[in-house]
């Protein structure tokens, strides 16, 4: 039995769903998930329709647009695919159309905001195939790898566009910030169409007088020619931190790449090579200088 809406009011609606018993507990849980997903899909479709228009003409950027009628469209939700009929608009001269429902409900490609959030959150920690398997195994959602990537590309583009206007609030810290570290690292990445580009990441670490890390700010940029976009982002974050902690000691932290140091020298009073890169060279020197294995290890 499919889920169905049995009552509506101005503020809410009630859904009825029938859940069969399974022969085992795992089967019961899978049946529950299937039926709950059906109810969730139905509820999401009902909620989406409230973001549509009544079909009246609208004005977009000075152009009058009229509805071409309700056209069926399939959307991706956390619970399953749903197909609904919504108004689609176009001007009398033709050209690009406009769907008020998709704009008002903040649809990402064909994904609802919640589903886009779920997918992009998983994709930040896992590869496309693992996200695909996770969605099917744990959410009962089958979705292609290409669509996962498409959703995340759009979410990433929106985040990158808005990032320059965002400021991340520093949490309240119980101890005084005595030292601030500014770290840089990067690598060259071979892209399919544009050849090698540089991908950079940065950290700003806040430490107390005992050297305990209190908080870290992470910064990164898309692969670019050079690293200017990334350095501009770092400049903005450093400026904000220096306003908050003007009396702290600032220490630069990086590997041996020469082009990191002019930037760090400008913002810090001391600079050091990070532990892991330094230790790599020490290991190589030790292998060459000390033949006794135990002595070398010590």
C-alpha cells in the first residue's frame, strides 16, 4: 500500500502509511525504510507545490512571461524520485524559460536542498562510488555517479561564489591566544583540459602559552595558474585574525618551497619548516650517515 495524504489544513497535512511485518528484524527494518521513503517522497512533493505560482503572468527583468501550463518534472529527494506538475514560464518572443518553483524552493539541478546537502556532505568525505553505495545501502536511494558529481559541482560553485562575502565566527576561547601559526602547502594537479594547475591549502592555528592548539581556520582555493586567488583569501583571513589578536606572536609554517617564504615573512615574525618535511630530510641524512640500525632509529 502506498502512502497517501488523508487530511490537509492551511498549516499542515497528515499522511497515512501501511508498514508490513517482515520475517526477520532486518527485513522489517528494510520494509519500514521503504514505506517511510514513500511517505517522505509524497510529503516532499506536497511541500514543493507550495513554492509554485498560480499560473498568473509574471515580470522577470522587465520582461512579461506567461505560463505554458503545468509541465511534469522529476526531482531528486532524500526519500526517492518524485514527479510533479509545475508551471513553466516563457516570454512571447521565446528564449530561455523560467520555473518559479525551482527558484523559490532552491532546487539544485534537480535535487531538493536537503538532498543536495546530504549528497555534497558525503562527497566531501568520500569518492563518487562510495557516496553512491552509501546512499543505496543506508538510505535506499539509487542515484548515478554522474548526477552525484553534477549536484556537488553546482553546490561547490555556489559556495565559491559566496565565500568572499562569508566570515566564519571564531568560537569563544577559554585561554588567551599567545601564538598564531600561518601554514601553507600546495601541489600541482594535472587537469583534463587545462594542463597543470596549482592547488593550495592554508591553515591559521591559534595556540595558548603552553602550545596547545585552541582552534584552526582552514582555507583553500580551486586549482589555479599560480596561487594568487588563494593568497588573497589567506590575506583576508590573516587581516581578520590580526585585528582579533594583535599582540600574539605570528609564526610561518611551510615546506621548503621558495615561493612560500616571501608571503610568510610579510605576515610573521618567525618562520620554520614543518615537522614532517623536516623529518623526511633528517631520515634521509640518517640513512646516509649512520649504518647501525638501532643507532639510526634512536
